[in-house]
C-alpha cells in the first residue's frame, strides 16, 4: 500500500466512510479541488443575481447575502444528505422570470413573488417525495423541454445585450405608432460602458476557448479590473467588509401568502415549478452520468434525495429573499476535476459562505460588467437546440415559437404557454393525437384560459 493511500485513509477515516470516498475512487484533496473548481465556475451568480432582482425593486445588498446563503445551504444539503458533487444556487432564467416577467411584467410585488417561489418549492417537494415527478416528466416531450431551456438562454442573452447597450429600444417605433422601424436597434458602440461590455464578452469567450475553469467568473473580474483601471467604474473603498443586512428580504415571503390566489399567480407558480423541475432533472442526470454515478436503469443515485435537496434549497432561498434555487450544470466542471462525492459540495458551500464578506465588490459589478456573463450563459443554454428534430414540423413549430417568443415578448411564461399550446394542436392535425399525453391536453386548456385572461 502506498504512503499516499495510507495518508488518505488515516486522515479520511470518518470522511471516507461518510462520503464513500474510497468506494467512488476519490480522496479529500481531490474533492477539495473539485469543490473549488465548481465554485469558480458558478461564482458569477453572486454578482449577477443581485443585479437582476434589484431591477425588481429588491435591496441588492440583501439579495447578495441571500444568494450566498441560499447557495451555501442548498449545496450543503446536497452534499451531506444526497452525497453528490452537485452545487446549488439561485438559477439563471428563473431569476429573469422573477424580475422581468413576474414583477415588472405582471406588476406583482416582489414579496408576493417570493411567496410564489416558496410555494413552488413546497409543490416540488411533494412531487419528489410522492414520485409523481415521473408521470409529469414523461408527459412533456424531451424536445420541448430543450426548447424551453434554449428560449430562456436567448432571453438572458437579450437582457445581457440590452445591459451592454449593444441593443437599444428603437426611438422611431416608440415615438410614432405605425412608424417604420424596428422594435430594437444597434446601440452606440463607441460609448465607454458599451466598449467595456464588449471587452468583457471577448475576454470571457477567450477564457472559455482556452478551457479555463470558471471562465465566466474570471470574465467578470477581468472586466471590472479594466473598468477601474480606465476610470470607467468607481474604485471600491474596500474588498472585505461585514455582510450587508439581510433584513430587507428575510421572511418577506411569509407576509404575502394572502395574495397568492390571483389567477396570474397560479401561472407564475406553475411556471416556476415547471422550469425548476425539468432544469433540475436534466442537470442531475447529466452531472451524475458524467461522474459515473447514474444507476444502471438510468435513475438517480440516492433515490429522491437529490430532488428533495433541490426543493429544500428553493424553500430556504425564498425565505432568505431570492428567486428559485436550483442545481447548477456548472457542477460538471467540478466533476471534471475529479469530484465524485458530496465532500466537494461541502467545499463549495463553505466558499459561498466566505463570499458574503466580499460585498464591497458589488459597487463595481455593474450591468455592463455582468452583461458578457449573461450572453455567454445564454450561449450555453442554447445547446438544447441541437436536440430538436427540425424536419418534424409538429415539433419544430412549437419548439421555435417557444424559443423565439421568450425574448420577443420579454416573458418566459408566454413562451412556454405558446409552445405547449401549439404542440397538442399540431399533433392532432398531424393525426398523432394518441401520442400526446393527456396532461398535455389539460395544459393546453389552462393556457387558453391564461391568454383569455391576459386579453381582458
């Protein structure tokens, strides 16, 4: 037996037994490196999420702390209970839905949106515990699930381009009804903020092409440094400081439960549940398969523990004051670095806790600084387009409408509703009515009611 193996087992002892390190061919050092790698790959969310939810009127400092704590909590539960190398944090896409569709689009107070987030987490928990999730997953075609993910990616990228000033509202169309022009147009690329965002996009792309772990995070840091050096951003007065107060958002969800019966909120909760449900399922399957942990029958290791962990994270995040917390596909970076157990998640969780002391950096992480991250994340989420059978019109049309409607209507919910409404209709016309799950017909009826409600 080598000295290194003896050292690992001697120092691992309890860790080895609890996390099954030897059984999965890993050791504490490897898991630590993997946890750090995952953290760097997804740390951008602690800066991006506050900027999104601030647009909804929430206190950015409180959201920053809530984001760090929700990520630490969710990732710790996933590590200790499910024993998986999968980190969690407020999800991209769902935070955009929360801010731009629910609060700014529907005019729903952010406190009520947090309550809806908590309820969606409770429903997710019930579905995970009872096993109903299987029936729902099988009801919606895989290609439409991929279209939803890709559409959210385009929506996020559109926000990034807008924040960068690369895409701007077209004044011709807005000023005069019926005037010729486009809804959006190319912005002034000579503006300093726009040039900074373009630099960030190029830098992040180069980091990605070089295979650098945490490329998106490093892209944000590089952009902020350049902005400070060229006096485009204010220099932070400190790097480390006491965390901002969580009081503005903590527990706000509980004060808004009495407003959850409005018809539009039922759609909000359903959309949150839908996106989180399938995003989580896809992430868990992809990451555990990469780690060689997926069961032979294709089921997740640990039974329903991974999904329950995700639901607990969503509920905890809503109480703290952030949008839906979900499993991150960036966990694959940690798996690529050798992570095979929950010990890597414990490491990632600890790093998120430490991050709450770096709140002064929020002053330089402005919209142009994070714009590149949004565009790159959009590119990553658009990968699902390759799984769509574009020659099959009964699939291609609903999928395309789902994808394109999200950025053009500035609403994730509208894109999902249009796609899932068109799919059963076109399948009936195609003579494939029996291939459509009954749940899809029920959803179509509900979405008709939704659009009638919007028209009133």
